[in-house]
C-alpha cells in the first residue's frame, strides 16, 4: 500500500497480530523509500450490497420488503416464522459474503429460489422453469418410508409454491423463471418398490389412530402430486409396485423403459390398495382398476400402455420432446386445464356401507 508520508507504493510488514478480540489484524509497516513506520488495521467488510433494479436504479437492501414477499408466498402453507427468519439469514449471509458492493436484484431472486427444502432421500434440481425430483434411496429400491414420504411432500409443496400457476407470472420481477414442469424419476435399478417393509411391519403393531395418521400422510403425498400446478412427467424403470404405482397414477405424462413391471401388489399382502385407489382408478378406469386390484399381479409395459398407466415406452427415457412441447404451450392455459380437470375429479365417497372381513384376510 502507499506510504502516507512519501507516497511510495513499496512497503513491508514488520509485525502482524490479532486485535479487537480477533475481529481485526493490526500490521506495523515500514516504507522501503523513506523508512518511516506506520500502522494499519485490517477488518473484514461484511456489508449488504446495494440492489440494482431491472430499470438500472440503485437502492439499499430492504430486509423487511424481502420478508414480506416470502410471507405472501407461503401464507397458505404450514411454515413457521422461525423457518422464514432462517431463510432470510442464509440469503443475507450469501449477499454479505459475495464481496460485491452492488448486486442485481435477479441474484436475490435466485437465492430465494435456491433456498430449497433440505432433504437427504430426495434430490431436487432446478433448471430454469423445470424442477427435477429424484427418489434417492437406491439401496432399498426407493421404497417409501416415513422420511421419504415427508420429504416428497415438502418438495412437491415447495415446487408448487414456486410455480407459474401459484405466482400468476412466468418470471419474478427480477427475471427468475417460476416453475412450469416437474420431472420425477428414481435413482438406481428401480423406480419405486412401494412401501418400505419395515413401515408395513410397524403398521401391524400400531394403534388404529397411528395407522390412520400414516394413511393420511401417504394420501397427502399422492394428492399433492395429483393436484400439482406444474405439468408433471415421470421417468420409470425397473418396478413400480404399490405406492410406486400410485405415484405413476398421479403424473400427467409417464415414459417407461421396456420391461417395466407395475403392480397394485397390496392384495398379495392381504390388504387393500385403498390409499392409492382413487388415483389409480382415475388413471386406468373402473374396470381395469378392479381387475388389477383383485389380481394384484404385475402388468407389463404393453398392458400398462394399453390401459393408460403409461404414455410411451422409450429405452433412453427421453422426455425432451414432451418437455419442448409443454414449454411452448401457454403456461397459464396448462395450469388452468389442470384446475378444470381437478374440478371434474372432486367427489365425496362414503365407506360406511362397506363391510370388511374381520376374522380372515381380505
């Protein structure tokens, strides 16, 4: 640095030490030209940068404005204020550690979008208007346990909140695209082997109230995907049994590999496919649902294609064509068509007349 006495830019550091409880570095310097000595203090500059709006104007970072925007976005979701405050802290820390004195507000929008759910069994990648969701429990054939079900609900809810339909706009004010498509796939050899065997074993020891809550959680998973405002695409390989078939039934477009096996396998265990039933019923129709629920056997890809459980068969699971097609369609028209269909699908069913055997397996 420049010598404050003679202006020479060649100086050396003779001594450095921490001061102010480690928040500063004190350095004793000596000018190589005039030999004068002086002291400097080095402090980390962690300040919030000024915001550059889309019209080029500058303004200070407004934490309250950002918080109010987040609150409006989640006002109908069960998310507490502590979670919002934690998200704000992460965004502010990212801005302060960026080293920038000014930053485009588009970057703030990207940080908000990147504040994704923290999951370990589900992978979520955002690629512009496309959300890619992957079941990531390949060692268990992506079988659904309580943690995976809860994480899927969280991911589906988050992507729904950040969709074009929910926001009423294609982009944020800063140009970040909202979501229009969700692609669901499974890591490893199989898409999803249904419910985890340990969860099913625990159900036998649970109280009726505990099993009811578990069923409600599972139904929340399927309903969140069925009613998701984005166009949903499935990429299926290996097997999709029980709950895996339920996930398929909730998707808008399904591509599978040759040789995929799909089954409403609950009957083999002496139970009914009651939770997935309404969704599979809507997907394949009454007669086909009844037949496959009673047989509980595996349907091959030709049968699945014939009855409408899948929409195409492709060895490479290429979805680029359908993805391009949906992205060139009016996004609001797509979400409105789904809303219209959901209206047609709503009905009330009473099971009070249904008497099930009590002393033998179903």
